[in-house]
């Protein structure tokens, strides 16, 4: 039977916090769950560059009878994503043993920290709207989002040869979502069937003109009088989110760290003792970078 020591208890505390952290983060992500996520449990430092390969474009050739094939030498595309964001949220717990005895208290402490990280990631991903220059923006600044604007965005992605099998997403702010939800063509059973009934009763749009529609509180807004809301229509491979592990603290420094990893996402949880406040300090942090992978697979949708 293993001996219970203070070191074992300390490690158990950090593991317990780490297990609780990541599901809360994933549940608060919108953009982070839609884009192309690249995660490897390899150590990295802020400022490192990750190369994300992009499939090449090949052409079909007509081979005549008795002819020979045309050999192509495709160039594998590459998108460089710099790990330039080290986001953290830190809090202190005066009596950590009480938290272990009442798990709900741990959730009360942990969830705000994790939500803060999720909001930071969402904001950075939605701020990439200005980098989509291959397709002209659609919609009108300062005006309600219309069916015509959504249709134009879908048409632009079709013209850009986004594969039909690829899921397409439309992430809008609350006002734009409300405007779409009130469109009688989409919100009534007689015109939209069961989908209209869900919009009317559940308040969710679901799928509209081949877009899965989501709303986010962190859609970028620019200008004043009128304010431009920069909604975003895109396919999954339009935007890349790269996450990497941060190193463990140096041994003997009094800090203990555990990794929380789920799917293509990972974060670090560090526990240390703060003698000035006589409390245990927890830091939840993540190292990541964002970049455009396929410029023509995204469209800025103004409202």
C-alpha cells in the first residue's frame, strides 16, 4: 500500500484541478471548437514558430491513347504560426483542504479562470477577420444582417472551391443572430418546417444556407457611428489554432504542475505556495498562436 505523503497529496490536488479545468474550457469555446486545431504534447516556448502544411493543388490532364502521364511537381504549401500568446489566469485559495472536501468550491474557483482563457482565445480567433482579403466583404456596416448577405457569403466560398463536404460556419454577434432569427422565412413552421419551429421555440438557428450558425459575444466591432460588426463566415481550414505544452517548473522551486489535455487542446495547471498571503496559488495557462491557413476560405460579413 503506497505511503501517503505531503508530496503525494500536493500532486493529487494539482491533478484534481487539471481534470476539472479542460472540460470547462472546451464548453466555453465557440471559435476554438470550429477552426483547425493543431496540438502536439511537445514542449515549446513563447515565440516559437510552428509550420502547418497545406495540401497542394493538382490538375487533371487528358491522356490520349498511347500517350503518357504528365508528371506534376506540386509544392506543399506552408503556413507559419507563431506561438505568440501565453495566456494565464491566476487565483489563490487560502484553505485548499476545504476545497478538496467540497468539490463544488473547486468549480467556483476554477471556472472563472478557465472562462477568462476561453474569452482570450475567442477574441484572438475572431480578430482574424481583417486578414481575409481574398474575398470581398459582404453585408452593410451598421445595418441588420440580411438573408442576401448570408447568401453572398456562401456563394463566395463556393466560388473559392471550398469542398462541398467541408462544414461551413457563420459566427455572428447577438444582434446579427437576432436579426436572422426574426426573419419569417427561417423562423416559422410554414416556411421552414421543423427548423423554423426550433428557431421559434428553442431560439437556435442551427443551419442556414449551408452555414452552421453560432453567436459569440466576442465578435470584433470597429469604428463609431455606425459601429461595424465584423462577423465571420469560414470553412474549418480557413483558420489555424496551434497549441503547445509549456515546460514544467524547475525542480525544487516549490511549484507543481500538471497538464490537462483533451482532443486537440492542452493547458498547464501550476500550484505553488505564497508565504506572503499564506495561501495556495493556482495558475492556469496556455501557449498558443493563430493564423490564416486558407485566405480564400473565409469571408468578412459586416452588419
